């Protein structure tokens, strides 16, 4: 893996008006902080349980504004779930299901490059380049053939009032012909951008029009899903908003929501397969708004216009 600190030049005069989100390397990954507060940890090391559910390239922990950890990794009920992640059940080459990136079956990711940049507005930008592979796809000499090149950009913004915005841009380019991805083959169709969040007993899901009740199958909410309740320390109110942007394919993307023991998921493309081009990458954009207290729908929509 190559790590580049491109353009990582700190000029004090640039940052006098706002706090700077900073990054430091740790034994577990890249830790992003603002002042003395931990924001998130990007996992660039391989981790597993007894050699099972091996994963890398995801976020955990994600911290709330008051310092409480919001995400879970290796939960007992679904040990393949992993903080903030994006993955697909079906990865198909020439009509054959090669591997399962969601449940981490016959699937691996290799991080080839990481680039960090401190932005003038106080944000931090992390760019990653990752290859997907499977032991079920090898050349004649037995060497793994990379299937997909993923380039992802994550921008962690400084906290503003009671919230912080984190942007994701995920770009997928096929490295082999006739490759498709899809969600679970059942009626749920889950896969894609996901958040495994610790849920309080009083969890509430809100959409543009108001409260929404989780269903066994996907629900529709244009723009975002707001997950809230007593998520902070001592049961104080807070939440996480997951944003789906109009330029995304299939917008508004459907949502798989769960009130207990599971992830929250922008379930695209559902149980159908979508072919990934070897020439033009598929681009997906999402944001997280992590907040304390309450967040009104009008406030969310106003923030998303900037």
C-alpha cells in the first residue's frame, strides 16, 4: 500500500477562521480529529475474527459530537456488518456469481493508495484506491485477477453548530468484462451504502414527509433518512442523517431500515443486477450528518443545498 500526503501543507493563516480536521496514523487505521475530539477512524488494516469475516476499507468508530461511539463492528447478530461501509451481495462475472462482498464470502479488498489533503475551509479529504478480488477469479497461473477498481473520496467537515457533515463519493470501474453487481436476490434487495449504528430503544426514523416505520422490504424517501433518539451519552438526544443525492442512479434510492440489531441501508440497485463499465465508472454519492440534540427537516434540506 502506498500512502501519499499530497498537498498536506499547513499554512496557519488559512485556518484562522475555522478549526482544522486533522489526521494521524494509528495501529488500527487513520484517525481523524478536530481539536481534542475524535471524529472517525478509517480502517486500512485487515481485521477478522478467527480468520473469518476479514475486512478492511471502512469506518469504525464514528463518534458523536459528545464523544460517544455510534457505530458497531463484528456485532454478534451480523458479524459481517462493519461500521460505515458499502458492499454488494452479488458480484457476477459472465453470468457466474463470483463472490459476496456484503457477507465477505470469497471476497477481498486491497488498498493500493491513500491520499490525504487538508483543505482551506478546515475540512480533511481522504482519497482511496482499492482493488476487489476473489479466489474464484484467477488467471492460468493461479494469480488473482482484480475485478473492480474502486476510488473513493471522503471529506470530513468541521463541526458547525450541533452537527458535522461527512461526504462520500464512491467510483467503481470494472477491470474485467461482463461484470455486474446487485443486492440480495430476495425481495429485500439490500446492499450498497450502509451504516451499522447502535440504536436506542426510542429510535425514530424520519423522512422528508415525517416519521416512517421500518418495513421488511424497502421504503422510499427522496433525499434522506434521519435516524434519531437517545443516541448520545446518558441517553441524550442525537442522530445520524444518511443522504442520497439526486445525481445517484435510481434516485430516490430505496431504504432498508431496521429498529434493532441491523444496519440502515440505501438498498441500490435492489435485487436486480447492474453492469459495471470498464470505461466509464459508476459514481455514487452520499453524506452523513452526525448531530446532537434535534435536526429539523428544513434544516437538513437547507444544508444539502450548499
